[in-house]
């Protein structure tokens, strides 16, 4: 061992002890006869001192040291004359008697500090240096803790961690698969799993009863911001359960993680909301309920008053922004421009301010004070508040209001990091109609069961009825981000075959792609259901961050490249030939 | 929840309770007025009874049930009149009052019993049914336990579990990579990792100090028996350590697993053996030391006695098989044929029997009783023993003797399952010369450091000297199987560059393939080393099995196919086109 202690370990109680430390040089300060060296490792920083009484060779070496050199030093633990209360090791320093350079270092291309001077690209290229910085070390330590605690909890609940294969069969439905050419079976390909969905269901058929895995998944999508082609899921499945059992089991997991990772205690049950309510009141299937500001519909109030914009709209609704009646014309104009951005997609913004002088709106010529009072009442507004109204096609307008709500919440500081608002959303539609391909797609995936009370609609061939079928599905939402989703699955092979039929698969096609699971259901499949959590995102949220990239040791960039490795890259002709492929 | 208790839970203390169970029907016995149903789940089997007093609908349903049906029953816990002491639930049975078929089952294609009547291929095709059998459930439960305990121990030792990427850069050196064509960067490929070797070293450069991961690895090899194209490693790395630190840390891990998974206690240090000794005494770099039967060299004794076979051989050596002097001529002929098989490769077998009548050999005309006595003494033989001698080229003959030794150990029942003999083997050669390609290959991998005392040889250009360089590498061997291997790594970029030079890489080639790690070493790389364990195999050994297949939920066959999924398979032309590929 190159050390007796780590750089985060020594305290005043060690005073006088002979110790050996090893680590990286964070900083060197030369103060005339004294040199102070901050030695860093994963565990902390310890101050080393070289002074006029130090051995000559130590003084000589000290002059050759630079930032990020790796050194090994021996010396005596001394009490500091000026202590640093901000550092756990701030009461002591090491008067070093030997110093050995284990590895010299070129000057790093950016500073290894909490706030680095390196741009994103540079830091990505030298990821191994960026990973030395505290924020990234904390992120990966948090992720480690999360992973251990997830396993500890699920193990205690008799879940079995079972590994499923990575080289599987390509069954494109939804996102694109990454494929892996087979050399031994030329012309054929494996696919990398988008999730272990079918395997975990087979494990339920096999009687494993409770399964989990923290597992890498792959999706060859055009990358949007903060998506990765490979990502990690906490993947879970249970047999002989109904929705309530799943929600309770995983609510307990979440509470356990809040408690054991963040020391945040949740005693009450997490709130629950139907998908319909989430859309109606929050304009989103993943409401951030850290703040209220619920959407109120006012279509009936505003129609028939000769304001053509509202008269022609299917839907008018708004949000009440508390204590913002004082917004200036300029601020309101800016907000109007903001909602017109294509990402929000509103045509315009109508506002009502409730100032000392009463309710004033941008559409006063169409609406009486009584009308405005009714609108204000719908919003539960009070004097000092600002009401913002949007109108148009119902679902789009609700979503635009949802986006505006989040924006106002952010602007008003209502979305506090360190505050956590978990939420279950349930009763999603089972199917989504796609106009382009003229077929239904599974909103969740083709193994999600319809709600038992909707089975009749599910068996009808009426598109409108099919569109009304609800799924026995649920999402776990934290602070406006979906971090988990699952469902009670189909376990009846006939219902599963009907599902493939509804999705427009011919029986042959269904059988070619999913024959193994349709067959498996014929040999005694138990009722089962499960959930999968986005582990990268859950870690990021627990770490108080918006982006996942710092919670992944070696992430890809937005073009799906690893710029440190320079991958993907060309391969040898010989290798292509072995695979029977031509580019 | 479909049940109040599992099928492994109820005892006499529950007598009189109303319970609900759910599970699979293992067996139905109709005894006139009584029907006994064994209901199975992951936790056990519980006996259900239907008799003349049972409700009419229960009696009616009972007649329609079959093997592997999934049912839910409610009833009363009763004391059995004839108890079954072999079953944990054998004191009770459930007199059922309701019975609901949750899912009917076709007759399974083979019996779901400890010993199935299904052939290997059939069971592989219906893996989800094979996985219902006890031996497989036990295997996967053991694997789960192993995974949890590995993490528990390493977490307690401050190792951080850090996930490394699966879509990396292809750097063929050693085994073939599986590659993944990139759609967004047409004509370029990712590779699937053969191990996270370079990433874990970068994490040491990044200061993570102690890393581990239980991680899938991929090798596109022509599959030998009991190899899988995807397999799982316990991958570990530590900074600021020497060999001794690694051996101690992971010996403690192994002892912890023996204790906590198998309840086997090891108090003494594990034995250690140099590679040279392992070859000399066991003819193998992974000796099974559950039994002794060490190889003794007798070249000097047998030469110059006019027996041309021995005279011409570089090496003659043997093993002493205790208490087998009574082997018949037929048995010895069979052994002779056995050693001539190409897998062993010996030209013939010479034996010496020490019977009541003294030492008798198959080469008595060349050797005096004195010669034979000297040979017997070398082997520590005593009356009643049988000595088996092979000769030829030294290394090959040692290996053949090693194979014969294992065979004799097996035949004599000396390789007892449930007995564990761990061993460290160290000081492997660094390089292996390949005559075909006329170059050196790294015996372990190109990041393994030469032993410090061999650095001078390492820097010479004399092939013979280079061949003598020892690696600072070590293997962990259990019962004759290598389950772990590692080394102290190179952390000096100049030594690393020299290594690539010795392996015949041009500087450009080395830089193209491994530039990132050569560069990383320039920015302050700490001394570091690690080890990786074959997790599938370790689980199999702990489970007392020779093959890993039952310890993997969904394994591939020897042709690399998943016969359940029928993967690999053809993919759509459209998909190929998107990837810019032609078959």
C-alpha cells in the first residue's frame, strides 16, 4: 500500500503520528520559506508543509512539483496554527519528511476545480480529467449509493436480481434497435435490448415471482437534448399482483431511497392523479406539483361575447400567477412572444390583471367586469394576481398552458431544487392513433393490458371506442419529470393476440416477432405487472440537476459519439469481410 | 394481491386460518372421494385438498385442472393426518373452499421436475418452462445471493460501483469484437466491450480509487464447450496498491462469499504458487489442489539406459496414483489409449506398479530395480501405488501429465463437489511468442506491467530476454478452474508505449487505438492494479456444477444462438439501408 491514510482522514486526534499519504496536487503556494501543498484524493484534501527545516531533498523536489502531479509523502501530523473550519482536515497539516513523485503531470487543459474554465467539448475529450472534479465525483458517488440502496431494498422484499441477455432478437416496434451482425450466422443480426420487457415477463411465466435488474438499455433514436443511446433502467416485475400492489411496493422503494440516500422523510402516501386530471389541471402527463397554479377552463364563460378568437376556439383556459398583477406591458409583451415560440405554439396571450383598480384585461372591450370576475373566480384569483389565458384546440392548448405554467413556476422560483414532489399518474389511454401510418400504436408498449372494464371496447372494431380504452398503466413522476412507468401486463395469450391485431400485425408477423411470448402464455402465465425507472434521471434529480450527463461516467454527446474514445469509428476490411458485410 | 401467503410459508401455527394462495399445479392425485393438489410457487409447495364436503363448484373445477395450470384458491389451514417431514409445509394442507383458474395451461412438452424428461434442445427452446425446475431456480437464486453479497462486501470496503459504456471503440487485440453499426455515422461502428479494462484504468486516473462493477462482457469467439458470447465479470480496480494489497483485498472478498453464501469458513490464508511451480508440479496454470498427486520429473533418472523413447525426450515425468497398483492390464491399456487422444496428446504411457512382489514396470528390460526405486522415491510412492510416466517436449508433457492427473483425480473421486480449494497463482510470463504471426502477444493484456526487476529485459530487443520477462499478474483459481485474473497495471506512459512497441504496434497504430489511455497517463496516473472474476463460473462452482449454462437465465447454445428467441435473425432491408450496409 502506498499510504497509511487517505487525504480525508486525518484529524487533530492523529497529532504527532507518522503517516504516509498519496494523491494529486491540487494547489501549491510558495510563501517565501514556506511551501503549502494541497494533496487531493477521492476522500478529501490534506495540507502538506515544507519549510526551512525540511530535509534538503524534500525542498528540492518541492520546487519541481506542479498541479496534478501524483506524489507520495511521509511526515508528521501537526496542529495547524491557523485552522480552516471549512475543511474536515482543516485542523491539521503534514510536515513532510520524504516526498516521491509517483507520476509527473502535464499541465491539464482546464482547471480541476468545482467551476472549471474548460468548455464542454474540451472537458468531454478529456473526460478522465473532468471526472476528477468534485461535482462529478459527488454525482457518481450518489449514483453508487442509489444503486446499492435500490438493491438492498428490493433484496429485502424478496426480489431476485436476474440478468437478461444483451444479444437478442430485433423486433422493431417503437424506437429503432441497435443491431449486431453475427459472424457465425452471416447475414443475420442480433439486436441490443431497448428494455428487458419480454424477458422479465418470461421470468414471471417461469415462476420467479419478483424480479429486478439495474440494466443497460439501448435506443437508436435521433438524440434530443439530454438523451443517451445507452441508458440504465431499474427494471422490475412482480407476479400475482394488481396495480395497487405495484404502487405500494415501489412507493416504499422511493421512500426508502429518499430516506437512505437524501435523508428526506415522506410519511404520507404519495399523491395520485389520473391522466385525464393531469391534462386538465396541469396540461401535462407529468405535472410538477411542487407548486399549485392549476389550469382552469373558461370556455363556457368566454364564448358568445363577440370575441372571435375565443368564439372560434374549441377550448379556452388559463392559469393564475399569484402576486404578478404588477407585470408591466413590456413583461406581458415578452410573455406573449414566449408563448408564440414554436416549442409552445400558442397564437397569442390574453391577460387579466387584478390591481388596486380592479380587474383589467387585454380584452376589456368584449368582456364585462362580471365576466372577468367569473373568470377570476374560476382561477381562485385574488387581488394582486395575474391571469394568463390561451385558447385553441383543446389538447394542444392544455399542453401550451402546461408549458407556460412550468415557465412561470421557474421564473417565480417555485420549482426549488431540494424540494421533492412525487406523484403517481394512472389510467393512460392504451392506444394512440397515428394519422400518417393510419394505425394504432401502443402508448406504453404492446404488452400493457387494457383495464378490465374496457375489454368490450378493446374487442370492438370501432376506432372511436378503441381510442377510449384505458390502459392499466401508471407513471411515477418526480418534480415534473417522469422517472418511472409501468403497467399490469396482458397474461392471456388471446388478449395478447388481439393486441397485436389492433396494432395492425398480421398473425404471421406477430408470430415471427413475438411467437415465443405468445406461446409462453399458453403454458400457465400468472397475472403480473411491473415498472421500470430511468436510473440516470432519478440520480440526476436526487442530485438536484436537470441533466443526466454528469451522472454517467462516460456519456455520449448529442451526435451519439464518445469524443474521448473517438467512437464510433471505421473497422478493418478484414473484419467486415468476416461478417459478410459491405458498407 | 392474489394471495395472503406464499406456497412455502404455512406451518402448523397457521392451523385454522383462512388463507388465499396462488401458484402452479405441480401434481394432482385423485383418490376416489379425495383430490390432492400440490400447488407450487418459487417459495415451495403446499398441498390442497378437495373432498366430498367441498363446495360443489370446487369439486367441479377440480376435475378440469391439469399440470401447470395457474390457480388461485382460498381455504382453511388444516393439520395433515399423515405428515410429510421432507416438506417444510408437510404438516399442513388447505381444505379449499374456492378455486379460480387464473390461466389454463397446455401440457408442457417435458416434465417440470428436478430430473426432466426433456432433451437439451427442447428445454432450450422452452427455456421459460425449463426455468421452472428446481435446479435452475436454485442456481439463479444462488447467483442473486452472490451478486448481492459481492456488492455488500465491496461497498463496505469503499469500492464505488461505476457503470462503463457498452458502445465503445473497436480495438481488436486478442479476441474478436462484436461490432454495432452506427446509423448516425454511416460506415462507422461501435464495438461491444470485451471488458471494461481501459475504462477502469481511466477511473483510476480520475481518482476514483476503488472501482467495481458486475458487468456484461462480449467476445466473438468460436465457441468452445461452455463458453458464452456474452458473459458477466466482477470487474475491480484499485489505486495506490501493490500486488499484496490486491491479493489480500480479494482473498477477503472470497472468504466473505464462502462464509455468507455457502457458510464455509476459511481461517487460514489461501495457498499461493508461482506459475513456474504450477507448471512443474501440476502441469497446469490452474491446479486443482483438492488432491495432491503432484508431478515429479525423472528425466535425469531415466536417460542413458538405452530406452530410446526416454533418451530422445526432452522431459520425462510422472504422477503417483495411490493404491492403484492393482490396475489390470486392460485398465492400463485403456489409460494408454486415453492419453493418446488428441486432447491429451501423449505418444504412450509407461507405468510402474508397486505390488506385493515389488516394483514392476512396462519397461523392465531397460531399468533395474534400483532405477525403479529411484523413480518411486521421486514420487513419494509406497507399496500399492501406481506410477504413470509420460515423456516428450517439456511443456507439452507437463500439460499432458496435468490432464492425466485431473482425470485420475476424477476417476478416484478426489475432486469432491462441496470441497473447495482456492489458490493464487502469480508471476506469469508477460509475453507469448506466436510463431505464425512472428510477434509477441500479451499473455494477459497489453496493460499488464512487467515486474519491476525485469524492466531491463523488457527494454532489450533480445527475443529470448523478452520471453523471460515476468508479469506482475495473478490468477485466482478454485478447484482447478481459473475464476479470476488480474495484474498491477502499467501507469507510466513510456512503459505503455514500449509495451505497444514490443507487441509490434507502430506508434500511429498504438495512438489510433489506445491514444486516449496513453494520453491519460500523461496527466497524473497513480500506480494501480485490479482483478476481474468470471461471475458465471464462480456461481457455477459455488453451486457445485461444472457448466455455467444453468446459472444464466437465457444462455446461447454452442452456435451462439438463442433458440428460444430464434436470434440472431434477418433484419429488414429498410433497416440495413438506414445503416448504409449490404449483406
